[in-house]
């Protein structure tokens, strides 16, 4: 198994801001970055890296997702249940489609690797 560290993260492309991806920015610039690793021809399944700069934003998940932190620290609050968890490198989560989540990116940059199922 390859250890998770910044050296294993590919160079990420600019994806604008999280607002360009359908989120509401509450604090900070929240610049988004990413790199698609795999996407099925019907787009039902995809795997990618997603990064974002420091800030706070709200999003409603457009798909089911399993994610693992590869860089940084983030606090996620499920706004439906009120449950709040903080995740660091090597930790992961699963979130169901249509879940409203409040993101708080604590450091300069946060990056996750995710598998999404539409």
C-alpha cells in the first residue's frame, strides 16, 4: 500500500470556485482544483481528486460519495442531522446523495480522493 502524502497527489487543474460547482460560499475564496482519474462512459461512476482553498461553504451532494483526505484538514457538518466531524490525512467518510453539508476548510488547502456514484 502506498502511504498517503502530498507527493502522491497529481497536479490539480483549476475548476474555478466551489460556487461554480453549485455550492454557496460563506467565507473565503474557496478556489476549487481537481483531477479526474476515472469516469464511466455513462458518468454513473467517477473517481477524482478534489481540492479547495481555505474557507467555508455549503453544498448539497449531487451523488453518493466515499472520500479519503490526502492533504489538509476539514470539518464537515451534516446539516440534516447536525453531526459534525473533523477529518485529517488518511481519514475518510461516506455521504449520501442530496445530503446538505457545511464544509470548513481549516488550512491553506484541502485535498481529497473520492469515488462518486450517481
